[in-house]
C-alpha cells in the first residue's frame, strides 16, 4: 500500500465521527429523493396500468331515460369505438348496525352482463350470478370501512321500496378509485359506496326495461373529444341529458389527478431541495476538511507530489460520498416500498407495483459526487495555487482593521476572540452560518403541514361550514320542508339552502360546479374573505371561490354566464360581486332570493343545514332514513375526519418522513460545523490551556463564537423557513385545495429548539474532546 | 545554598506505540535551584521536550518522582496541573503560538486576566522593547517580535519558572540574541527560575548550569561561576 493511501485510511479513521455524520446527511438527502420519487412514479405507473387494463372510459354522460337504440347511435359518433349504456341510481343504503346515514350508487348494465368498459376487479368473493337478483357487489373501500364481506346483507331503498341483497363479492372500479358521494367534496368510504347489481333489479324497480340513464364510452386514440362531447349532448338533449364530460370532470379521476399532482409536486420540490442542500453541505464540509490539512498539502507539494494530491483528496471524498449514497439509495428503496404500502388504503388500484426510474439513483449519485468531490478538489486547488513555502506557514491571519480593534478595546479578551473570529473570517463564518441557517427551514418544511391542515379544519369547518349536518333532498322542494326538518328529533336550528349544478362561462372559459343559494343572516354556512371576515352574498350578483375566479380570469364586476344544468336549464348572466376564501373546492354562491328569481321558482329548497343536539344525533339519523325525500345527509364531523384521512393522512406521512430526515440533516450540519470549527482552532485552544486556562475557560472562548453564530442563525433560519414554505406552496395549489402558509408558533419553536438542541449536543460531544485534548500532541501536531 | 525548586528522582516516561515501548525518560534525576538559569542541550530524541513538558505540567510521567516545591507533578490531577500552570509557570515555544486574532497587548491580557498579581500588559511588553508594537496583530510582527510577545505573555503573570523549548530555534542570530537577552533580563531582575532547551551549544555560556541529556537521562552537568552576556554569544 502506498503511503498516501495509508494516510487516506488513517484520516478516515481519525475523522470517523465526521465522516459518518456527513455520510448520514447525504444519505438522508438521497433517501428522501429516491423514496418520494419512486413512490410517486409507482403510483403513476400503477394508475396508467390500471386504466389500460380495466378499460377506463373516456367520456361520461347521464340522462333521464333513453331507449337502447340511442346507445347504438352514440356508438356511431365518429371517434367513438365502444359504448356501454347503463342504469345508475343514487339510493339510500341500510347497513346492519350502522346508524349513520349511508348512501350508495347502484349500477347495472342496460344490456349485456359483464362490463366491457370500466371493468371490475374482484378483490374477494365472486362476480354476480345474473339469474339471482338478490346478489350484489360492493366496492372494496366501502366494504372495508363498514366491515362487510361476501355473505353479509345490506338493504337499499329503490324507488321507495326497501330491497334486501346478499353481498357476493367486493370489487374495485377505475371509475371509483375515489368514491365521492353526490355533492360531497371529499370521499367518505363509510357513508358512500358503489354497488353493482343485475340489470333486472334496477330495470324493474325504476321501470327502465329497454332503456338507460347513463352511458360511458371509449374513444379512438387521438379522437376529437370536444366534438364527441357536443355530439353526445346533441343526441341526448331530448332524453333529458345532463352535460356530457370527459375524464377531466369525472370525480374519481379528478380527485386522483389532484392527489397525484400533489404527490408529484411534493416529490418534485422538497426532495430535490433536501438533496441539493445535503450536496451543498457536503461541498462546504469537504472543502473545510481539506483546508484544515493545508500544511500537509503544502508539504506533499514540497515533496514533489502534484496530481496525486488531488486524486488523494478525491478518493477521500469518495470514501465518504459513496457509502452515503449507497445507504441513501438502499434506505430510499425501502422507504419507497413503505410509502407505497401505506398508500394502499387511499389509492385503490388492484396492484401498486414499485417502480424506481433508473435515472433517479444515477442523478442522486451524480449530484452527491459533484458536491463532495467538487468541495474537496476546489479546496485542494486553492491550496495548491499557493507556493509551497507560503502554504507551509499556517494560513496568514487576515489583516484586522484598526478601527474594529479600537471599538472592541473595552471588551474582555474572550469576546474579542469570538468577535474577530466571526467578523474577520467572513468566509468561514458565512459558511458556518449558512450551514446552520438551512437546518431550520428543513425542519419547518416537514412540520408545517400539520399546522396547515389544522388551519384548514379551523377555517373551513369551524368558521365557515358550521352545520352539524346537511340534509339533501332527492329533488328541490317547497320551503315548508324546512319546517319539517326543524321538527325532526335533535334538531336545534334548521336553515334552507338551494344548491343547483351549474356551468359558469366567462369568455371561452367555463367550469362546472354547484351554485349554492344562501339565505339572509345564515348562521350555519358562512362565507369568509381573505381576512376571515364574513361576506354576505349581495342581492345582485355572484360570489366565487377565489381560485375559481382566477381560473376563469374574472374580475369583480365582470359578467358571468350561468347555465343551470337541471330542471328547466335556465340561462342567465350575472355580475361577479366578489370572491370568497374557500380552502377546499371551487364553488359559486348567491343570495337565495336572487337565485329563486333567476330560476323563476318560489322559495325552493334543495338542502337544509341543521345544528344538532349531540345527544340525540342517532335519533336524527334514524329519522332521516325513514324520510324518502332525503337522499343524503352529510355530517361535519365526518367531513373533518375525511379531510384528515384522505389528503391529511398522505401528506402527513410524507411530512413525517421529511421531519425525520431534516432532523438528521440539521444535527449533521450543526455537528460538522462545530467540529471543523474546533479543528481549526485546536492549536489556539491548546495554547490557552498551556497558559493555564482551565478546559472550562477554553471552552467558553471557543463556544462564545459558536453561541453568536447559532444565535444569529436560528432567527435567520426561521425567516428563511417562512419564505421557503410560501414558495413551496405556490407549487402546491391544486384545483380542490389550497394549502395556506399557516406555520404555527409551535412549529417555529420546535425548529428553533431542534437546531439549538443539535448545537448543544454537538457542543457536548466537542466539549468532551476539548476536555480530553492532549496538549503536547496538539502543540506538536497542529492537526 | 539556594533552595531546590525542582527535583526529580528516577523519573520515567514511556510511550507505547503499538506493541513497542519507547522510553523517552529513563530514571532521570534532577535538582534545580531557585533563580537558576539552566540550559539543556542534547541530541534530538534525547527527551528534552518530554522533560520540560513534565516540569511544566503539560504532561505526566509514567513513574518516579517529580516535584515543584511541594507540588507533586507525577500524581497531580488534571485540575491541579492546570492550577499549577496558571499560578506558577510561563512557557515559550519555538513557534510563538500567539493567538492570531488578538493584538500583542491582548495576547498578554489573555494571561493577566486570569493571573493573581500580574504586571500590566504594557509593562511586560515595554520590558521586552515592544512599546511601539502594542496594537499590532501577530501577522504584523516579525518572528523575533512575535517571540518577544510570547515571552512578555509568559512573564506577565510573574511566574516562578519560565520554561522555553527552543525559543530561538526559528530565529536568526541577531534576533535570537535579542530574545536571549530578554530572558536573561527577566531572570536577573525577577529571579525567575529559567530553563531553556536549545540545540545551540553556544547558548550554554549564558547559563548558571548546562545539562547535557542523552537517552532520557542527564548525562553531564557543567557549572559556570561566571555567566556570559547574551550579547557576547554568536552563532
Ligand atoms: N507522543 C509520542 N509517542 C511516542 N513516542 C514519543 C512521543 N513523543 C516523544 N516520543 C519519543 O520520545 C523520545 C523523546 O522525545 P522528545 O520530544 O522529548 O525529544 P527531544 O529531546 O525534545 O528531541 P528534539 O531535540 O528533536 O526536539 C523520542 O524518542 C520520541 O520519539
Ligand atoms: Mg524537542
């Protein structure tokens, strides 16, 4: 073994603590990168595979009733390759032992038995025996949430008649990867399920023999989708067709896309930040490590070594970087599997196959090597540029300015050392500060998600949607129904709502959503502006969610085209009167009286918001089940839980991982910075000890500078964290959610404590070295 | 007869390197008297620095006895050694070892801040002819000046002993003589017991006694009734 290689091994052993922490920092960065990326890619691949294998429909339309011959004409629309007419009804479901109101969507093919489009994947049990009308399939999510399985019984209220079914299988459908009940913004698997029965059941119950009320179709690749949709609308118009739409407005797909986009954004923003920060730290730390060996480098140069020196330090860097990357990739793959596994309850694909794109570990390795070798080689170069004679001397202390000296005159010597050390080594101080500053934003980036979700719940559910339950009717009803609801058991307050599906138009832009008519002085549903002040819908004009107004490029005062998509399908144009701050969903609001006038109705009600006496909630649910005109009941408590369970759970899982890694990085960064600082000053410290300073006094001098640095870095880090989070969230807005940059004081506190704590732990570790410092060796060795 | 301040008997220091034992000091016996100026000469590796480090409480012996007055230097704890250095010892090294971020005055203050009855830093520096250099940083001083600052730092606390390991090792003759006369002056005016290690036999002429070390022992001692003036020394 060459002498230089032996030096490599010994240096490695001597710097083991540092090498390990640097490698861990790097491994953390790489692991976050690999795991987030591979989990995201796996989801996308699984989605694509599933859509292809199950033949997920390209377009969807529902209508009142049309004869099957219409389906044949739809199949003739150019670009359409296959159609499937169906019977689809939203009904009330009864599950043994479940008091919550449950609704379900019943689906049967209008012709043929097994679906060729949106094929079902059987998870347990078997498919339907079409000769047996008492058999039913349920979606796996609903079955799990209600602990149902093959053999269990459920009942459904079909057109006013209760009918009992036996579950024979649980299934997955590409149409209901997420199943969202009618007019609910979020999926709730306990309260909404999708059910498949034989044609006879629905055809008979709803008198639909030879007819259909829903159709899905597959288009040829590259077909002109808008043309197909308008042809569909045209054909279905006289059959009571609701506007046809493509996948973009299909609830499950839309939700899935949003979730995937969020995962994608998370994978595309935070992990690269982690990786880049850890590569940067690596760069800095390697540079400083090499710089502490400047006299050795000079000596080697004096001995006639040249290229070998660079090579030597490159190897030294690689010795730290490669194990770090290896560990990071391995941990990333394991973690990626774990993440994918924990997605299982949210993303209901028949198969979630792990997929790691090859470029990910390659890119991670390249970035890490670039950071590590770059730092080491850069430092070697800067030493090598010096003439050996110059480099052999300890680095020339900087020229201290006289003015600075005078200003410091009355200060005790230890603070002078600290202040000059910090003020007059701007590079060293800058690098240490930077290292300490990046730690806090990393921690905040992981912690703030919880705060954001809490904020959403507070604003959306505590300040805005304040009803304990919202009762929806099968069809709009006269206003006296409000009185009926008020008399139901447990109801303390009942307020009417008018909700209608609409299409909003602004120039060539349009958006389909629901328009909610709010009554005057409503208590249970309030709209809030950006500063969380209550906004009351004016007598004229429309209020929109801010993101919806932006999406339609509307300014306050602009006219908005309003097409009602039910009943007599009225059209109107109203001015945009203002925007409101909805965090979830994109909606439109109006004064209920104004909406009545537009619809030429008289005080019609489609839903009632109620405040409940909590102790009598069960009686209330039971009563709603016995009322046929009630189609669904949505509950605030459930909505909050759903919000936390869906978006919340996935986001928090990721956030938890980020926090764990950001802590590792923070500790690694702080420790290394202090450790190198110690190394840079070891001769000075030994000298102080020789002069008779106790280890405690020497430590005070050394840690004074650190104290100043940490004290400056923490507040700066918190400020940086605030801006980083804001920046990050710009990338995170999706159609359905807005994540507010609401960082709770508690998170700032934790981030600060963590960085401070890491500094304290590092200080203790280094303090022990200082205590045990062998003076003779330190004076002799100038290591 | 002046009082004995340092004495050692059968002093041993062994370093263990892997399975090999290196004996740096082997049964060393030594007495140093109050106020003496001692020069230690000897080949490289003979144990000079090891001895000085033990006398100064920087290192501890493996076995044997070594004491400064009533301070047992072999069995002392780290805290006791620190206190001993702080109260009684001044060190001067070949490579000055000043704190680069402190001026000459402040380097001296570093010591006077923690000493019991120190000189004023300026007084120590003036004594070493540095009145014009009080607010210079080490990087702004020549080697000889830096070494004189180091001596000022060592004497400012009025130590009982001054231990110098090759104080002129890095200096030319003229500068070296300046440093030596500073040491001589301190020894004469304060009566500070002074031990100087050097490779320069000529320096022995200014000592009360010259000790020649070989193989971890004092091989020979040479006493002078008459000390040469540092200015008379040439090399
Ligand atoms: N830390 C150590 N580990 C092992 N051996 C050591 C150590 N320090 C010194 N030695 C050995 O102890 C012996 C005496 O060393 P010392 O430094 O006292 O010599 P010296 O007389 O001061 O030499 P020089 O004139 O070259 O400075 C030498 O043989 C040396 O190799
Ligand atoms: Mg020596």
